[in-house]
C-alpha cells in the first residue's frame, strides 16, 4: 500500500503518522497565565531537537472553538514553560489533564494534581515526576494553514529526581508514551551489540 498524503484528509494523515511514529513520549507541560493560574496539559507531538543549543520541539493545537490552547497562549505571553515527563503512576491524572477547561480553571486544582516550585522564574513541576525541563520559547514555526503550531523550546535547566539518574548521567525511569492511539510505558531497555572496529 502506498499512501499519497496529498490525496487524503488531515484526520487520516494524523492516524497514519501517530500510528507510525512510535512511541512518542508525552510532554506534560505546565504554564502560568498573567493571573497566576496554572495550566497543565499533555502533548505527544514532542521530541528532542538538538543538544547544542539544547532545544526540543512540541506541537500545540487549538481549542474546539478555534482559539489557541491555554498552553500555547501562556507560552506566547510569558515565553516560558516547564515540561515534565510523567511516570506510570501518573497516567490517570496526566490523561485527565488533557480535558479542555475554561482558561480561568486550573487543571492542577480541578484534577488535584500536586505541583512543586523548583525555580522561581519558571512554572512549577508536577510533584513526583522523574524529570522536568525548564524552557524558554526559542522560536514559533508557521506551517501555513496548520491547526497545530510547532514551538522550539530552549532548555535552560533540568530537574532530575535522584532515583532516576546514575553517576554517569544516564536516566532510568518508566516514561509514558503514545503508541498510536493508546498509551505505553517505556520501561525495558535493550543493550545494543558492540560494533567491532
């Protein structure tokens, strides 16, 4: 089967891409608006981009009424966010936080998601996450007609729970990812074979 993307609808492109680009780690993003209301939302179109400069990319869509999602609006306004990676035990609150709420309602409060302030100048982390990136907006990308907006975020600092990292700076935790339309846990590792010289 060969699929010509110019001949299929956007919803079918999404199905094919989300089913083939797997697994996709979940960026559980915390932002604050000008009133100090904490917004928490998960995004699965997310990946690392470069280590120099340290950047990552996440695509954020719009609300059902066409307005920018609170995460997008808040990052545009404040130029900051805290991007957390959730662990298995946090699947339920992370999933619930994807529900569309009014801008003046905090997902953290509504779904009883505890947060913890780590850096004064950035939104808090989700309590209990193994790691979080404190990011500033580096660049917004215009895709022309797309309903999702890719944001390049520059990593300024990283929080890592002591239990999730070893002395060689290798992280080890069971992250949540999307596998097509379902969730999966990235908990097993395979050591690659040694390449002989």
